[in-house]
C-alpha cells in the first residue's frame, strides 16, 4: 500500500490550496464550450468537468501533431492508460490494467467488427491518423456500449459523415511527419466541402516505418538470467521485423438541413506489419545469424457506415439518432511468403437512440443496440473455431441536474448468443449504475458513483483449443464459463479555479467470476497449456492530475502539470498478469505568440508484483521535449519533438513481448501541417 502514499499526499496538498472562502461564493452557471462536451459519455452530451465518468479527449489540434503510431501507443501515458505494445503495428489500449475484450474500441460510437480483441498481435482497425477526435472513458460507468465496455471505452471519431456544415463551405487539413528511430514517414489529408445541402468528405492517410532502433539488446537482462545465461550488454541494435506499412482512405456524403442530417461513408484499410519476438533473442538481431521465416501480418478491412439524426418538433423526445455499420475484415498471418493462419470477421452493428427533451435540468435517452458477426479462422494457429455471434441490448441513461447537485444513472439489459462447431451458449446480463454529485461552487465538483456491470464470455474464452504463438501458449477455453460481473465504486473530484486545476479519481472494482488465463502445468505442441478459468478479483487505484498556470499575459502562458496513476490487481489465484506499475509525470508548457514549448519527464516504477508465470519488469524514466510554431489558429503548423532523450531502455509490463522487444529508443520527429 505504500505506492498510494504519494498520490494521497498530492491530493491533500491540492485540496489544501483550495481557498475556503470559495465555498461561500454565489454560483453562476458556467458556459460550457462545445469542445468540453463528451459525446461518448451519453447521447445527450456531458461536459468533461461535470460528470462522474473519468474522461480524456484528444482533439483535432492534438492529433495533428501526435506521433504516427498505433492507437495504444498514442494514448499511452494518459491517466490510467497504457499500451499492449506488442509491436509497432499492433498496440491496443490498456485501461486501468484491463485490455482485450474488456476495453471497447469504437469508431463513431460503433464497434470495429474486427478481431483485434482476440489476440495482442491483432491490429485495431482504426488508426489515430484518420481521426479528428478521440475520447477515452475510464471505468465501467458507460452502459451504452455493453459488456465489452466493462473496463473502459475508446471512441475514434473520424468525421467522415459530417453532422454540421463546414465553416466557410470548406475545411480540412494536410500533414506530414518523419521520425529517425525507424526511418518513418507518414502523411495524410482530409477535407469537407459543402455544395448546397450536401457536404462531401474525403480523407487519406499513409504510414511507412522500418525496423526501429533500441538502446540495448532485444532480450532483457531478466529473461537471459532466468534462462541461466550470462547477460552481456552489447549496446544498441534494431528489432528485426518491427516494420509497419499502412494505408487508409475513405469518403462520405451528408445531407444536412434544419430537420437534422443523414449520411453515409466508406473506408478501406490495408496494413502490413511485422511481428517481432517469435524467436530467441539472437534471432532478433540485424542481421540474424540463422535465416528463418519471419512472421508478418496483412490486415484488410472495408467498412460502410450510415448515420443520421432527426430533430423532433414536439413530444417528449427531442431527437432520434441512428447509426449502422457493415465491415468485412481479413487478418492474414504469413510465415515468410507462405500463408499461415487467416482470421475473417464479417458483421453488422446498429444503434438507435431517442434523446429526451431537456426539462428542468433532466436529460435522458433510451436506446437499442444490435450486432451480428461471423468469425472464421483457418490455418495452423486457428485456435478459435468458426463462430457466429449475435448480441442485442436495450438501455436507458438519465441525468438530473439541480445546479448545486444532481443524479445520474443508467440501466441496460443484454442478450448474447455464441454458436460454434464446439458448442453453443447464450447469456443474459444486466448492468446498472447510479451516481450523485455535489457542486458547492461552479469551480468544485464532487461525485460518487456505484455501478454493477455484466460481461458475457467471448468465443475464445469459451471454445479456444490450440496453439497461440502470440501469447506463447496452448490455450484451452471452458464452454461452461458464466458471466463476469463487476461492482465498482468510484469517487471523483474536479476543481478549476483561477490558476489551479485538479482532477482526481479513486476507484475500487470487485469482480465476481473474473475470467483469467492461467497455466495448468501441462504441455502441448511444445507450448505450456493455459486454461481459461473463473475466479474473484479486485482492482483498485487512483488517477490524479494537477495543473497550475504559473504565469499569464494575454494569450501567453506558462503552465505546470503533475500527474500520477496506479492500479493494483488481486485475484484468488494471486496477482493477475501484465498489470502496469505506477506512473508519475511532471511537465511544463510555455505558449508565447506563435511558439509552443512543452517538456515532460515521466517515471514508471518497477513492477515486481507479478503472476507466477511472468518476470518482473524494471522501471524507467523518460524525458521528452516538443517545439511548435503556428502563426494563427488555422494555418501552418511546424513542429519538432524529441522523445526518450536519454535513450532509456523502456519495457512495458503490459506487453507480451516486453522481454523480447523493448519500446523504441531516442527519436526525433519533425512534421508540418496546414489547417484550412
């Protein structure tokens, strides 16, 4: 429990800075900016600083200058968020120690209809390069997205279906950047153009990166010594087979009027990337001493979306919102030039919502969500049988705001059917949440929420039977698994007054029937056998962020930031695997005229509280600096960033490959963008 002492001290210090006289102020309703509204939180939109839900948002400006990497790597470092860091091509978000089927990744509010949650080497079929906004919700309070959101939600909003007319009849951006650590190059363009009531959108994105450089041998000291060998630091090298080649392009059209909007879009994604670490450490060196077949992955997806909103002139409901998507996804694993295993996922998902008229501070919505998906796997590593999955859920979200205090809650019923050659199961789950908040002043928000969520097992957890090289295990499912249920209690504090901002979330989640993958001690196909089992588990932790505007003159300002997050997991079988250690971040940002200078130092602690079958992971400290120049809000942006300035050895404990392929070393990234 000692790792909680620092965040508690930070919290106490922050509260001590709050002037007691502020509680006696006469409140006046704050103005909510459009950028503050989080659409993923609820269909009626909720301001970030006025909800119990833990939220982070990357907007268009953030994403224009963000690194050209996987979704998980872009989000890594946000409070409570890490990356699976499986490779440069496959990094999925980890939220509060949870990943895979417990973190729902969405595109414009609908699921990806891919197979990325099935395995850590499967890329998410949504890239940050195609987004104009990404919203991250931590914790299980968002009921609108079903059991797969039991740990959190990441919503990638691409804007292909325009909901509003562009300012000046056209807007968009073009950008390009290059990086030294992997000889990377990425570029893209997006635009929206109005023609009468119609708005057309076009976008395209391309990313190329070679094998990336690391400051140490690929195999970790801990693993070498665990194998009974002597570790020799032979210096930096390159992780073989860590390349990425990605293309994504799409188009959309919307009909917009006073009545609402209706639009459709199409997107095509094609990716080839290497999967490092499928060999012993000496085979990861460049060049390898022995020629062997490298494992690469080719991903293809075509996706069609339809979305609209009808504004209702009278009655209890203000709007009817609907969306639907069809996707055809293929994930092919190659061994050299030979096709190894192929995963196909085809499906349709839809959502229909009625948003209530706001009356006396009362907002609400009711909705229905449905999904049907066919998954097929063929090849040597087809450890999951062909499956047909169908889901349907109905839900309601309600919020009552009395100004100084309020209530928010939700209720959802889900039904899920899974059919395969190995058997069939059906599940019914109920999820509910209730929260209360108190706002003694406009500056201070105190909230407490209680939720109980249910998640049905996935097809892999039920019916897996075969070798899974990505996890280095022979995985065996259990067709008798029951629903996974979690009861969560979370406390929230938002404080924004003068130069000081504080954001604090403290949470405790108790799992009944937590589905875990543990070794049996047996061996099959030269791999250890891992069995899916159910146990009880508890995850608890906190996330604290402090900001202080130390100096301001007009639009110029110097802001200091401090952040800390930690999560601790425990099951009846011992610590769960791949739980991240604590993270402490200190930074400063100076904005002066067209210039922006930002620096950050981040410390991630050693993780020695591990499952019986995994090795501890050393902590690390990284330093980054960013320099940007933009003469006006819309126009040219030039930027340069140096990451991991000290060329630190970085191994993410959340990664299956942490002891075989560390994260990239020192990197200089230079880019330019033009927004119009």
